[in-house]
């Protein structure tokens, strides 16, 4: 009778946690549907549209994160009839499934209460996915890998390693910490069992998806383009005028000195610090102090500790899709602790900080979530891509004004192409025209020349089309300077004002002949 009662109690926790996550997921979708972000959201949405239009990554468009994530987005965007809401569904589902899985892993390593506390800690500190970024999809496959990992079952070892490979394909720079962790774990598996067959299953798990991806690259003759994109992390470091060593140093200085003194304004970081410290201690303990080593725990600790390298700019969403993987280890270690009072203190601190974090920063300490104007946002069903978005009138007016102008050019001028020199990728999605640029946007903060590293023939192509008067240009006042050609035959047809943090004026430049046809 006692066993039956425990089972019912566990079911209650599962049901309650599932309900809680559904509630937070619904809230997340509501927030994301209110965001107008032509840079981050627009770029990933445009990537999904490019795939649906039969374009190749790296060669035809700027796929800077991971093709598999873009592929997943394209499938849901297709299902939602090319509505951007499809990528918000993905991001929300990826994140909250990851939270559920980490809670479940905590339960398996400890007890049912750990399940509940782990979920609360994660969703109270990071309640809403910040961007529709591939970090969330990559994180889901990382958590699945940890969940499925089972040394006693060769097929589960294969699938666990397979998900590590998928995680890399979602967010390609994750290979920086996944592959070293995978090699280290392979070594431990062999030392523990001395079985080549068991080791082979784990090794081939990661090799299979990566090999399929390389076959895809070679079949489409885009391996060289992909290889060029592997320079991205170094280009980012150069663009921000720093070094990798400096970033790593600042990361550890921040967490060792500043986190404690910023609890009021940045409470979310304390949970990450505690997770990291626990994982460092437990990894040392498992490897050097225990005769019988828990390989799964070592696996989690290794991934957690090494993943700091993809979050060295310590943005909250990066930390909670990497280092938070080690949260179950806290419950695992405290569950082993014979001193229950000490365990209670640690859990109390984590829960208290998490409740405080959510009470004072319910939108996750993300500035643009705080600035949402819920009262004056509304839907507009006229535009296929944004039927589920709730934007303020200035965003809708800009969108409609641009579409109207683009349609005039399309109907009256003999032009085939558009050039978008703005930080807004929605421009390309809304236009009737084809594009020749690989990068969907041009940003000041990375330098205007940044995208040209991946399209060396950019100016040559654009100059040719400008001479032929077969392209029209949308640009900010500053970004037009990237063009190294004469624009004497181009006239400003219109200037559309747009506010996104600050006011922009998007100038629309068309050839003289086109200009005359429209104004006459």
C-alpha cells in the first residue's frame, strides 16, 4: 500500500510540472509574438524561407549557426504556411522540453523533489527564450543525450552519442566542447569495460550524423564554403577588438568576483555559479576519490564545465543553454550527503534566489521584453508571414508602407533584384524581388565589411547590376557607403521611418528610369 501511495504522489508531481511548463510555454509564445526584431528573428526566419526556396546554405545564404537548426525551422515554417510563428513554436518547445528533461534527470539521480526544484530553478531564472536561436535546439539534443546515456545498453550509447552529433549540427560551434568531452568519455568507457564493441557503438553514434552532413556538403559542392564559415568565431573576436584569452579571463573574473556583488540586479548568475562549482567538485571527486566511478555523472560534469567556452560573453540565454546542463549534479551530490541540514541550506539558497529572480525580473532580465507595449499591440492578418504577430501600429505601418513601395517598383519597373543594406532581414522576406546578397543584413556593430568575408564577389555582382539598372536598394544613411560604385543614375524614391531602439530612415533608391515611371 505504501508503494502505491508513492507512485500516485510522483504522478501528481509529473502532472503539476507538466502543467507549469505548458503555462510558461504559452507565456513565452505570447512574448515572442510581440517582438519585432528584423535582425535576429528576421535572419533565422529568412534562412528558413531560403531552404523552402531551394537555396543552399553557406553558398547561397549566410548560415552562420547550424544548418540542421535552419532545416527544422523550415519544416515548421512550411507547416504554418510560411508564418514566422513556426520558429517561435520550435524555440519554445526546444527550451521547455529541455527543462523537463533536466528535471527528470535530477529525479533519476536523486528524488522526485529534485524534479520539481530543478524545473523551478530553470524557469524562474530563465522564463522566456530570449531569441529563436539554435542554442535552444542544440541544448535539447544535449539533454536528450544525457537522458538516454546508459552504459549497460549499447544501442542507448549509440543514440546518446548520435544526439551529441545532432547538437553540433544545430549549433556548429558546440563542437568546441562536445568533441573533447566525447573523446574523454570514450576513453573512460574503454577503461571501464575494455570492450571495443561498446566503445564502437558510442564512437559511431556521433560520427554517423556528422558523416551524413559532410556527404551533403560534398554532394552539393559546398564543403569549401562551409569550411570558410568555420572562421566565424575568430572574426567575431576580431570584430569586438578582443582575444579569446581575454574573453575567458573576463568570464572567470566575472563569476569569481562580480556575481555575489550583483545579486540585486543580476540574480540569475548565482545559480550558474553554484552549478559550475558543484560540477567542478563532483568531477574531481568522481575521478580521483571514488573507486567505483559514475560515468554518467562524469559525462554531465564534463559537458557542463567545458561548455563555458560557448557562453564566455556571459549572456543569460547562453548560460542557461549550456552550463545549466549540470543542474542535476547539485541534487545528485546533495542526495549523497549525510548531513541533511547542509543540503537544505543549498537548496534553500537556490530556490530563494530563483523566486527573487522571477519576482523582480519576470521576463528574464531581458530589456526588450520589458519594453513590450501589450496594450497597444494588435494582430494584422493581411501579411502572410506575420499573421500571428502582435505589433504596435508603427511596426505595421512600416511593413505596409514598404510592401506598397516594393509593389509599385515591381509593377512599373523593369527590375529583377533588391539589395538590402539595412539591419532588417524582414525587408527581403516582404519583397517581390530576387536577391544576390548572401548576408541578409548589414550591421554597424560588427562592421559593414563583415558579411563580405563570405561573399568575395559581392561588389562585383552589385556593381554590374547597378550599371545595368537592374537592382533597387534599401539602405540606411550610413550603410550605403559599403558600395564602391557610382550611384549618379539612382534617385531616392522614398524614405520610410522606422523605430527600433532608435529611429532609422530606410532610403529606397531606384534607377532614374524607374523613378520617372513611378512619379509620373
